[in-house]
C-alpha cells in the first residue's frame, strides 16, 4: 500500500508540473478563449479558423504563430497523455486495494480508452494544421476522436470517484476527494453531451470539470502525505518501544 501511495503522489506531482509547463509554453496571439477545446470539438473549418485567429483577422503572421502554438501544444500533449493515463491507473490501483475493485477496474479500462483516443485526436490535429485552408472533414475527424476521449475520460473520473465516495472503510478526506471526482465527471459528461448543439456551453462545462479535478487531485495528494507521515510515525514509535 505504501508503494502504491508513493506512486500516486509522484504521478500527481508530475502531471501537475507538466500541465503548468504546457500552459506557460503555449502563448496565443489574440483574446479568443478556449482555443484548444475549440480545435478539438469545433467540428467544422470555421471553428478551426476561429481557434487560430488573432485579434486582427488580417494579421497573417499572427495566424501562423497561433497554428504553431496549436502544434506545440499537441506535441506536448503526448507527454500529458502518458502522465494522466498513468496517474489514473495508479489511483485506480489504490482504490482497488482499498476495497472497490470492480469500480477501479472500470475506471482503469475507461482511462485507457481515453488515452488511446487522445493519440488519434493528436494525429488528426497535426494533420489538420498542415493544410491551409482548413476543411470541414479535418475538423470532423478531430471532433470524432475528441468526443470519445472526453466521454471516456470523464466517465473514468466518475467511476474513480465512486470507488472512494461509497467506500465507508476509507477516511472522510478520501470520500471528499471521491465526491470531487464524481462532480468532475458529471460536469464533463454534461458538457460533452451538448457539444454539437451548444459548443460554448460544452466548453464551459469542461472547464468547470477541469477546475474540480484540480482540488480532487490535491486533496488526494494531501491525504497520501498524512497517511505516509502517520505510517512513518508508527514505525518510529514501534522501534522506540522495541
């Protein structure tokens, strides 16, 4: 159990660090929000055009730079893909060892499917960014992989949350973290279910889901820290008594 908890902690820290690095390394020109989500779920050429548009539509250099930023972000997403997959697998392993094996296995299978779809999505994005002007076919290919990625990802978060929230043999802090994972999954699924008819609403819900995922991971990390600290204290006390 101690090795599993340490692995989870390391993966959460690595995932957090890489996410911050990706955010710092991706700087678009213009004030358009949610550019990457719009590339992923836009479904048509107009959405791709809007995603790479700077404030001045006549600024060709700005468009080229924004396309380069999308490509850079997609390249870095390959590492993020590996990190979130390993993080969820480690969390599922921990949840299984704490008693909820069926839900943990479901979460592990779902996150593996999401990571696989993410790879295909990244390939579709890189292909689309090489062709000007953008085409509806390229945008539709991206959206097809993206919708499955997000659907499986948020479903994995939901099952992972249930594995902790309904387990009465774990601490209140773990159950609270589970509740946050459940909320993340619910908001994310609500958003992805509406992306074809209300893209802005879908992106807002996915952003809320991401915000809920952060405290869920941090609370899990905090609980692991205290668990390991208590275990070390117990070992020292045992040695002192001996």
